[in-house]
């Protein structure tokens, strides 16, 4: 165990040097092969860059997002994409951002160097925010599929567009839906929220909305993001006997709220949660306990609207099932929709040149399986409503907004 | 009063389960001076094992331990004998790094094998609770708690009353002496690690019974094991149980009366405080070696 | 004149155990105090109390009249009190020269630059005959050299009080003589020296006074020959049964020579050699 | 004991203990050489390092933007590894919470720039001072602990500090993060861009390298190595061990805080989960140890090598990279327990690969 400074400095420096040089040389070399930066079309392939979380805390949702992107390339290539009068292949190159924002930013730079000017958003608000800043600087274009925190859209970015509704709408949609559909109407509501940015924004949105419709918010309670034990928060609200319990959560906290409520005897008229109920794991994990839970979703298979690539929401549902053997959840749908926005814009612009695509995306006003898509100045999809689903007989069914396809909301749903 | 009682009961039940996660961690640390960063990952491996048996054979998670315990014991035995024994004499950060690498390997292996989907072992009694006045006690958690106690007692008996238990204690106190007395230290270490792994896997099965899991939660259980092991005193099995209960209570009460977002801060606050004020843990004798200065 | 080292009623308890109990000694400049006693008598703890590794629970430590009770080890070192350790504690990553230089760098009053300290180290190594191994690592040394290195490290502090904790352990008789000569030389130079030893030949040949410890307490203090012949010392050292046997043997032989033979006494490694 | 020296590399022979690091260090060097002697070969080595620095300074001309960013990350991690090396490698106190200074530095500049409208440079100075001050604050109690206890205590401090940052959203933005005003009218310091940050990180790496180089041959460095080898003997040799350990922790904390500050500015938006991530600490330790902890050049080798490796794996093995990285760590720990630098110098010295020696060294 030598505790000396450089005992064999020449050797040591040589090692350090060769490592550094090899690395420099390798990376320098590989970069020279990148091409097609100006048109975005290399040969007869258009390549979109996607930094998604395949490892780390967001791995679960990141993989779902990738499935949505994969379905998009499958469908588009099967039908054939025409740009500039010739048939081109749509490809997506994936990189793992490890659920870390700085890595996401770094990956966007790497895409830029390889000529990938068109970027599909990562999963999650923090990574999307980091990516958006880099996209703006590099003159790339990004369609965001899942970064919902409203903060992203207050920075004046001109090159990031989101097909989805912002975080503030996630939970307030349930308030609106319940107020519209329920009899008797709830008078009191307790809001439980994780303490990350996205969840807090969603909780604030619901609080505001609840005030508007005249409900009494009896408690707003926070717990650590990704907690699997929320019993203390539930113990606190149990005595308040709220008519409605709303959770601004991810999947694990969402499951914990329902499960531990049953254990602890918290029995409101109903539970409503963001993000968690539309995920298949939710119903499969909770079984009968999941019955009647309301959830907000970016997309349901009962949604209106259709497009020439994916057809209606029901058609999308079918093609997803065919590829993956199960029903899609909204994470996949919004990912496909982001990809769709690029495809539509490239077709309209008849080019894959980033600036032309940027203009075309900004000017987009089209119907789709995801609903109508048109972006405002800040990059948000102005038409996009949230949908509300309910777990009924183990299946998620759309209950709001009202269309001819939606089912009736069961109310109240409190058991035991 | 009811919220307090409810939080207390729940905290104790949760604490008992955490104690079962931590007891093996504490054992390995106390006997071999190895801080096993892969401990949580081994617990979650047990959770998947038990879950898979339930899914494919319909085996109850408690019954499945008959299979899970011996298999995971062997897994642990092999890991120690084939890998950790190679660096057990190295400066401590080497074993930390080795087990960190092991954790990355297991967690990502599980991700590749089982995806990141959330799992839960759902049984007929998952949803039932026992109501005592205003206080409700979920059966599943009660079972997990009971199993925790049972296995901790079994471990204590094993260590106190068997020849192998004596060997484990002896090597933990003085390896050279143990070797001179003819003990096969490599084997003893491997048995220790195997036992710890089996206990972690049992805890994992119970985690699946009372809640949800996915590979990436492994690190969180390792961190909690740190807190409990330090709280209880290293290698002290009753201490681990006490440490788990204290941690469960402290976080339950803290979340009830302070803020739900403070639970982790409370846990780590306790950890640092105990280390500085009483590094021997709550039940341990003063641990002189813990300090650089008297 | 104040003594180089004085302890008054020095005591420490670990829980219920009185490891050192009320030891008072005085060591003048140019004098050597031997400390003997069976294993566990508290000899090393006694040194640790003086040199700051352990804080006493009672009593006083005075170095040249200055009260240094419970001071940190480096404060004691700065007061020019140096020690060796029973179990050698070389700095394994450093060369022999740098091992010694550390003491000159930090221990000597005012300290010194790295280069200056190396100069001091070279002088000390030269004096102890270790110049030839200055560039080696401490683990490459023979036992004799390793023991000398410990002494060299202590001497680099330019001490006025020197503690040697079993500096003869593991040495062959031939290797012991230079070490003993060194102690005599240092004593002539005026150092106050405290020697903890199991090797009775060493004790007899260099000590002016011997303190016998048993279970933390002072059993006896006096000139070496007197102390080593004392019945209580023999009993304490060798146990009741052996003492009786030896008494019988002595009666048989009619001799009255020194009772505690050279090199008897329990060895720290447990390789106790049977006397006779 | 026979009158021969203990053979190097055979630590378990005599003084085996169940808790090796609590007792004597477990192994010795085959041959200890004088430290701090400037020789021609050393000068040549450093000239080579300097030459590489020049090449990397020219990197903006040579390489493409994303490589600048990758290189920034490489420099940052090498710096962090070097900062860890001071407390972990030289002093022998394996901090598993060094990321706390990184997070503290990042949050200091973010809060000062966003809430108090400071510009970057004065905020950086405050961050560095706070990093050192916090190291002192937590060092006073925790540096009394040894080995694992110190590692766990610092880990607890880091996790606890993150929780505090999460729980004061009015100041730090809590889990929602905080955004440094880097562009637009509210920007207090113009955003330096990829090239700018490359220089910032490179400058910091140079500072860290020089600091460690200077420490390694100063009295301070000798004191730290002595403490690492045997704290009792160090104290008996007159070294104020408490003060030296705290000083080492402060230097480590200050450098790490500076890295965190630049990182936060580069990232613009920062979140507690990332800035206090235990993964960053682990990377520091891995890089320092696999490069060679306690050497000047090791953390640089480890930082550069591993960061490029992890980058390469991520780009080429999208689904399996963490899995492979974990396996590589395991193999590296087993085969290169003394680090790449010592492995290389031993290979040259013995003219053979000392793999078996390494395998035997720490085996039970």
C-alpha cells in the first residue's frame, strides 16, 4: 500500500495519458461520421432522438414511453412515410438518461452532434426540463410526451411542444368530473400529495378547482415522493371523515393510499388519484380494492378523434394490443402522440429540416387518436383535455368527459 | 387518542418488518465487518422469488418460505464463499464497492428479468383487518410482524445454542483464535452470509405480502437497515429488533405530529445522533473500537 | 529541581475495573525507571495515561513541573515526551527515513520543513545504525531493526522523557545488547527513561529504580536487585504454586541468588518459556 | 515469532484480526520509496500530464459540442474523486457522504443567484467557504468515528441534509427544484455554454490536482498519511490528529462544493434527489479507489477511465449498461484492489502482471 505521490510518475502519466488520448481520439473519430445534420434525413431514413429512462427511479415509466415510440415507428413504417416525394423510413435512436436530468441534457447534446435535430421527450418533468433547455440552445425541436410540470412552459422556450395536458390539470380534472357527475356531491375533500414538483403542482391545481366548485378542503398532506407507507397521513385525515380523498401521486404512493386506507378504515365516498389508476399494475396489484377508484388520464380508448396513421383511439388500442399483447396505458399513447406530431409536421412541411419542421409543428392543427392537437405560444396543446377513468370490475373505463362511448360513473363507491 | 394508538400500532408493525430486513445486515456487519450494500437487493430478490411461487403455484408467501429460505441461503453462501471472501481483509471501502457492484448487478438483473412493474403478492387475507375499538390491525401485517419475531428468536437460539452459532460468535470476536481452534472460517463466514441472505429473503416475501415492490426500491431497504443496525448495535439481534421498532415508532409519530415529508429526515437524524452519542447502539455495550479518539 | 516526570495518584477505571489505581512515581533527568508486572497489571495503560492515549479519571501528570494531566497525545509530544508502542506501529506506507522524519516534523518544538525533518531523521538513523535500511519499507525490516525503528521514531522528537514499551520483545540475547547500550547512552545524555519490560536482564542492567505493578496497583518500588528478589514479586509474576516450588528448590540448593531468572515471565505472544 | 520480517502481501499471517481496519493496516508495500523527491522521470511525467491538459484545452477546436459536455463530466468526476482522495485516500477516512458538499455548493449558488440575485462568482466563493465550514461542522463529531462508523455517519449526514433541503421549499424550492437565472433578463451572469463549462471544470480539476500534489509532499500530507497508517502512533509523534483530519475534510469539502456550484450553474435547474444522490458519492469512491487512492494521479486515471467507460457502455449497451458496469466494478475490486496506478507500477517493477498477488492479498 504505497502512500506516496507519483512513485513511477512516468508510467502513471503514461497510463493517464493513453486513457485520455484514446478516449479523445475515439470520440473525435466517431463524431466525424455524423452527417445529414441539415436535412435530418440520412439516406432514406429519418432518425428521431429519444432520451428515455431505462434505469433508475423512472425506469418503469421510461420503458412504457419507449413502447409508445416503438409502436409509432412500426405503424408509420408499415403505412409508409413520404417526405420530399420519396418514401423514407422512420427510426428512433434511444439513449438511457438513467433518470438523471443532467444525463438527459447531455444526451440531447449528443443527439445534436450526430445530427438528430428532432427529439422525442424523455419521461418525467425534471428530465424534460433539462432536455428543453438544451434543445432550445442547440436549435433542435422537441415534442414532449410526458414532462407535465407547468414550470417547463413558463420559460419562453420556442422549440419544445407538449402534446399532453400540464400538471395543474391532472387532479383538478377529477374535481371537475366529480362535481359534474356525482350525486350526492361531496362537500369535503382531503388532498394527499407526494412532495415532488409535478405532484405538488397537480395538488395545487386541485385545491384551486375545489375552491371554485365550493368544496371544503379539510386537509392537504404531503409525504416523501415514492413512499410506500403513507399510513401516518391517512391516520391524520381519518378523523376528518372527508367525502373525497384525492391523491397527487405516482404509482407506488397511489397503491399505498388505497391499500392502507382499507387497512386503516378511511372510507370516503370515493378516491381519486393522478397517474396511478390508469396504470395496469394498479388494478392487478390491488385487485378488488381498486374498485371504483377514479383516475386522471391523458388518454382513454374511448376518446374521440382520429387520424390517418393510427385511426381512432379504439384502433390505436387494437394495434397496441397486437404488438404488445396488452392494452396500452396513457404513457404509451402520449408517447405515440408526440411521435405522431413529428410525422404529421414532416408530412406537412414535406421535409425533415429542423427549422421547417419547427414551423410545421408550431402551425399544427390536426385531429388524432389522441384528440385534437394544436400548440399555443408556450408550446402547450390548447385542445387537450384530461380524461377521468374509473376502475370498474377490474377494468378501467372512461367516465369523463362525457361522450357517447363513456360509461356512467359509479357513485358513491365507498365499501366496508 | 385513536390516531395516536393507530399510528403506534402501525409503526410497531412496520418496525417489526423492517427489523427482519435489518437483522441479517446487522449480523453480517457484526461478525465479518462487511457492510453489505446489496442487502436490500437480496431482500427484493426474495420478494420476487416468493411472488413468482405465488403466481405460478399459488403458494402462500408464508408457506413459500419453505422453499425460499433454503434456496436463498445457498445463494448467500455462494456469494460469500466465491466473492466476498476474496476481499474480506481489504480496507473497508473495498467491500463497500464490491457489494455496491453486486447491488447494481442484482437490481438490473431483476429489472431485465421481471421488468420494472410493481408487484404485490395478493392473498385471500390481504385485505382483512382486525378492528380493536378504533384501532385497526391488518392481518397481513400482523403475520409479517409475527414472522419477524419468530425468525429473530430462531436466529438468537441458533447463535446461542448450536455449534455453528458458537463458531459464528467466536469468529466474530477473534478470527485468529477461531481458526486456531480449528474452525473453517471460510465456511463459517459463508454460513453467516447465507443465514443473513435467507432472513433478508424472508423479509422480502413479507414486503410482497403487505405492500408493493419493484427492483429499484432495494436501495431504500438497505438504507433503513443501516439505521436499524446502528440503532440496535452491530451484530446484536435483539438490538436489531428493538432498533426496527424504535425506527417504526419514530417515523410513525414524526409523520403524525410533525410532517409526513420529514420521515426520512427523522430516520437519518436518529442515525447520525446515535453514531455520535452512542456508537454502540441502544442495547450494546460501549464499542470502544468505534472511536478513533477516547 | 523539578523532576522530568512525576505522576501523583494516577488512576483510571473502565466501568468497574480499576485498570490503574493510584500510581505515584518520580523520574529525574538521567534516571531510568523500570516498570514490571504480570500481563494485565496495567503497565501499558499506565504509559497510555501519561502520554495522553487515555484520560485518567483521577490523579496528576507533571512533565518538568507542568501539569499535563489528560492532555492530548500531541500536546504531550510537544512537551518532549516520546514513547514506543508495545505492538510496533510503523507507518507502513512510508520509508524508514520518513517514518522517523514524521516525528521531527511535528514533535520537535517548532516543527520543521520536510527536508529539515529528513535531515534530522538521517542523523537519528545514523546513530541507531539504521542508515542502511533508510529507503526500505518498515515491513521489510528484521525484528531487531523494527524495534530500533520504533526507538528512532521516538528519538526524532528529541525527547527529554522517553517511554520504551517492551522494546526488547522478540530480540535474541545478542541483539539485545546494542539496545541496552543505547538506553545507557541516552541516560548519560540526561534523558529520563521509563522502561516497561518482561526481560529481567534488561531491567537489572539499565534501571535505577523498579516499579512492580499488580492489578493496577503499586506492589513495590525499589532498586532492581532488591525488587527482583522479593517474595511478593515472585508470587505475583509466577503464581503461587510456582513460587512455592522455586522456594523449595532454592532451599534445597541453599542458594540465595536472584529469584526471578532472566527472561522469565509471560511473553506477550503467549510463548511463555519455562524457567530453568 | 521468527526473526524474519513479515512478508509483504501476506497480511493474515500473524496479526490477523476480525476487524482489520480497526487494528493495524493489513498490508505493506513491497518497497517503500522516498516521497517528495523530484526526479527527472517525475518531471517528465508531469510534463506529459501538462501536455494532455493543453490538448484538452484545445478540445473546443478539436471536438464536437457533445464531446465537450462529456469531457466536462469527466473533469468534474475526476475532480470529485480527487477531492474524496484527500479525506478517503490520504487520511483513510472513507467518507460516504461527500456528495453533501456537492449538493450544498450547488444549492448555495442556486439560492443566491435565484433568490438574492447574486452573480455567479461571488456566490461561488460563498459556496466554497460554506463547503469548508460544513465539513468542519460535521467533521468535529463524525471524524471521531472510525472505519464503517465514519462511512455510515457521513452517509446519514448527506441523506439527512437532502431531506432538510427538501423540507424548506420556500428557500430551496423543495422537491420541485430550483432554477438558476441563466438566460433572459433575470440572468445575473451570462451563461458560459459548453466550452465555458469545460474550462471551468478543467480549471477546477487543475486546482484539485495541484492541491493534492502540494499536499502529498507537504508536512500536512505526511501527517495525513501517518494518520491513515496508525492514528495512535501519529498522535504520539506529535501530530494534532483532530486538527489535521478536520483540515483534510475541509479541503475535500471546499473542492467538492466548488464542483457542485459549477454543476448547478451548468444544469440551470437542480433537484435535491440528483444533487445529493448517493450514486455520486459512490462514483467518487469507485473512481478514486480503482484509479489508486492515496496517490496523486490515481483519481485522475480512475475518473477519466471510468467516466468514459460508463459513457461508452451507456451508448452501446442501452439496456444492459448498468448491469455490465456493476460486473466491471466487482471484477476491478477483486483484481485491482490497490488501484490501476499501483498495478501498473508493480507490473513494470516486477515485469509481470501481479494479478495473483492481488487476488491473494485480501483473500480469506
